[in-house]
C-alpha cells in the first residue's frame, strides 16, 4: 500500500510542477534568396527522450504545409521552403510544439522569431513627375521655398532607403547655371548665393530644374529616379505697411480687419508677433485683425511683426512691421491723489501761506484737451469779498493758500476741490479731491487767573505750617497741552518766605499754603501778589493784567485759654465745719497771666462758695445732711477777665470727715531743715506724733496732707513713705531762697493735727551744702571807709608834688639873679 502511494506521488509531482518556458529563437532570412530550397534555418532544441508524438508548427505561417516554413521532424531543423519578400512581411512569429495525436503537448511551445533581412530591391520615386513652384523675388538666401517628396519601399533606417536629392540640370542657365541649391537629405530647394544675388536682375521669369533622387545614401550604387520642377519667378509683394490708427473703445464687430499682407511665393504660412502682447491675429490669407477693444491708457502703441514662413517655420524674407497707434478718447476722469494725513497749518499764519497742492492725474493722452485739468474750490465755498475768504485756490496749478480770514486753533477743515478735464468746458469729466486741514495751536495766549482779586483770608496766628490758605485757578486759552503748562510764583509780599505755592504741572490750580508760623504782633496782615507764567516760550504779546492775583491774608490774634494750677482738686472737711471755713484756693498756673473770674457749677446743695477774684473756696453754710465718708463733686469754672469767651474748668471733690469731738490739738513745730534751690534730689522726712499717746490715740497709720493754701500746694510736694512718715520736697524747680513754714495736716481715726514744718531754702554748692549770707565782721572796713582812705591818700600825694615843684621853681629863679662872676667854676677832676 505504501509503495503504491509513493508511485502515485512520483507520477503526479512532475505533472503538477510548471514547465520552464523555452527561450525565444531568433533567425534572419535574406530577402529574395536565390539559392536552393528548402533552406535550413536553425536546429530546434527538441527533447531526445520523447520519440512518440509529432512536431507541430504554428504562428504567422499558418498550418504546416501551407506556409513558407516547415520542420524536419527527423533532423529537428526549421526550414523555409521559398523566397521571402520583406516588403510583403518583414517578420514572422512561429511556435514549435511536440504533441500526441489527441493534441496533448509533450514539449514546447518553443517561440521562434524570423526576420526577413532587407535587400535594395525597391526603386525610389517622387510624389509627382512634375512640380509647379512660384518663387517670389526678395526670397532670402538659403531659405527653402519648396520641399521635394520621394519615397523608397525598402526598410526604413537602412542604406537601402537612405535617399539623396540632386539637381541634374537648370534651364535656362542664365544669369548663372547654379541659381538654385537642393539640400541632399531633405530635398529643400532654395536660392544659391549666385541666385540670391542675381534673382532681382534676372530677366527670365521661368526656370525648369531636372532633379534626381537616389537610394543607398552617398554610395555610388543604388536605384534612382528623376522629376521636373517648373519654377516661376513672381514679383515681390512683401512691402512695408503704413501705420494704422485705431480709436480706443471702438464699437465695431470683432475681429476687426485692420491691414493686409501678401507673400507672392507659394507654400506660405503667416505668423504674427505683437510687442507688447496685444489682441491681434493674422489668418492664412495674410489678413490682420484686432480681436477686441483697445485701451489707450493701458497701451498707447503696438508694434506688430508679420512673418512669411515655409513649412519649417523659416522666414522667406525679413518680417514686416506694422505700427498700431491707439488714438485717445476722453474716457478717463481726473484721478485725485489718495487722501493723506491732515495738513497742519499754524494759527496766525499770514495770508498766502501755502497749504497744499492738488495734482489730479488724467490718464488720457498727455498735452491733449482730454488731460487738461483745471481746479475749482467747492468747500468751504469761496466768500465775497476776498477779505472773508479763508482759502485761495489757483485754478491752473491747484495750489491752495491761506486767505485773509483768520482761522482758529483746533479747527478741522475738509477742503473739497473739483478737478475737471477738457479745461473745465462742457462735456468734460471731473472728480472731487479732498484735503483735510488742521489749524495747529501756537503758544499765543498767556495764562490768566480767573480772579485777580481774592477776598481776604483770615488765619489764626497759631495755624500750623502746611495749612491751606486758598486755591487759585488760572486758565490758558491755548489748546496744545504743552502750551497750557504753567509756572506760579509769589512775586511780592512774601519777603520772609512765610508762604509757599503747590501745584501739579498739568493743572491750572495752585494752592497757597502756610510755610512758617504767623505772628499777629509782628505782621498782622500779608498782601501777596501771585504771578502765573507759561512754561513754554510765549509767542506774540506778553502777559496781561490777568496774569497776577492779589491775596490778602489777615492774621487773627490767638489768646490761649486760661490754665489752672491743677487739673482737679480735692479737699477734706469735717461735717461739723462751720460756714465760711476755707477749704482751698484755686489759682492760675501762671501768676502773670490775665486775671480770672471764678464760679461754681453744679453746687446742687449750696454748701460751697468761691470768691470771684481770689478763687478761695469756703463753706457757704453748715454741712447739714452730709455724712462722713461721702464725696461731693462740683465744677469750678474760670473765665478770662479780659476775654470772657476764654474759659476753663476743673472738678473739685470734697471728702466729708467725722465731726471733731474737741478742738484739734496742734503739734509742736518741726525743727528747721534746709533744701537746695534749684531743686535737687533730696527732701525732708516728716513723722507723725509718736510720744503723746493720748493725742495719737494709739499707733498709726497716719495720713499726711499739705495745708489748703494754693501757694503751698504749688511750691511743695508731699508723699507718704509709710504709715508714720511722709517725704516733703520742692514742687517747683526754683523756690525763693528763704525760710519757709509749710503747714501739714496729719489725720488719724478722724483726728487731725496741724504741724508747721520749717524749711530753709537756700543756694547750695556742688557738695549740696547750704550757702548762707554772712554778716559784716567787726573791725573790717566798709566800702565807704575804703573809698575815703583812697581819696585822702591821693590828696596827700598831690600836695607833696606841689611842694616839690614850687621849691624847684624858686631855686631856679635865685640862680638867675646872681652875677656871672659869682658863679663858681666847674672843675673837672
């Protein structure tokens, strides 16, 4: 079973696998073979092992036995049975297979390509036996005016079909025997150099040429044929053209015929070129057309070139030029220049100042009426008379200048100028040109205050520096912000620099402020002159009277309110105190201040009264209803006697004590102590009663208080050290040096003791020792006695000097009275 499957597999695999396609065999067979047939061509690669079956030939040759090809089955050769003609069929495609009787292919197909190799068996021939040709005079040298046509049936691209053309004969042979030349390969007939030079002089109008065509190229052998060319010489009609004038926007059917050219020779093709490119064309008859409307503004002139060419696009002669001129029509309105930025004109510019120049462009023909533009001012409409006109316009040049009327800064004016062609005559076209004009501000206005006189301003003399006095406002009629910047200054009335000005650079408001303290006594009023100026230079007239403002400042005298020596007062009084008892004295803090008038406020019980001048507070009546430990508060009001509107107040608190059972004992005076003035850091220790137990009622604590005298309370300070001692010091920095008696009240268990502390206030040295005045010592001279002794001494000295001078005078007189001989001689020793 396995062997059977293996055998079947071996049988099927070769059948399933594709057979390789045999390579194509290439065979050449000479055309018109003159030898014996059959002619064996090539050995076929038939399989040797396959002997059964038959060889089958198929393809262009048809069935075996009918075509020119056959296969020798025994030798395996491909053979041809007769001569082949390449012109009938140049190539054959054959297939050779080995097949069984039931058409099963055992081998193949084997492709075979048979090419018939050409032989020069064909004679070339012309397309015509006789050619009729026209030759125009003026044809350029070497330009073919006729092309011969000949053909050869042999294989193209081989020498057998390589044709050459020649001129065999020219008749007549005048004026030269070689008037023409024939290009050998192309058969292009043209004038020779001799023919070109003598054609116009030749009288003959007809030539006959005998031409030959031969195959095999330049070889001597080959087949040949002849033909005749009859050449007729005709007149040259290729003449220059006159310029053509065409109106722009011409309303006619298009294409529109404009000119005609003609080349008198035959076989001509016309070609048109336009510089620049334009809507022009030429037909096969040489008629020139314009194909659409022309626009002179787009192109005013065209230069057309017309060429007469042969079939190879070669010019028979120089091209003809035709100038086309487009004539103008008034079809373009003047075009205004684009509206530009606003033209700036300074205010107060003089009449005649140039503003702008309108220059409208007209695209019509220059220097023609169609492009002659004139101008007319539409807005602002010209005024009459001329003095009222703000602008003047030159109708020819379009120049705009300022008129006599003045313009104001900040004005924005739109000038409208009408531009008209045809010189402004009827039928012309026009456009409106616009020129924005801005009148630019100049600094021709000086700033001015809104008020030159300011109502007097009152300031108290205690006003703080920096206080706002008043605000001044100045305006400037100029529009430019830079021209509105102002500078302020105090021109007069502030020699001491008491005031200052404060303003923002771009503001017209200036603040007058106090810079120094005022004094009513020194200067009761100030008259200030404030001036305002431009920061930028002023153009035109200078500042007017409105550039200054006068401010009067009145200084108000300030009287300080009265001040009491204490902010509040306290006093203690037994409820048994009789009416008229002195409680305390209220005094001003400055004894030299204005006198005060005192009064009580809120004395609801009527227990108290105060003396209007001295400020002494007394009990007005017995203190009925008061209880020990209670407090009674009233308000003391003090008014300035000179200025009743000035007043001050202080509270007075009354502490009620128990009634005294017996007269208050008085302690013995405290021994004298001394304190230094100016005040130093030491005081006097005051002790309560310690030795008399009956008086003391036992041991402390004690309460200490200064006596109710206001001067005592001003000059002295008393503070408790403990329950039994207090410390007395100076209340002021300076107290008059002398002996002072300070009353002090000591209380304990509703008992009060009054003690007198004697204190010597004196100047002290650096060690704090008191320096006292020393009395005159006995035996020491006084000032008067010393002066007397000095005067007596001086008198004695004067008397002594007088005696001496008197003696000397008398002795000199005695010597003068003696004779000369009595005078003793002086002997020199």
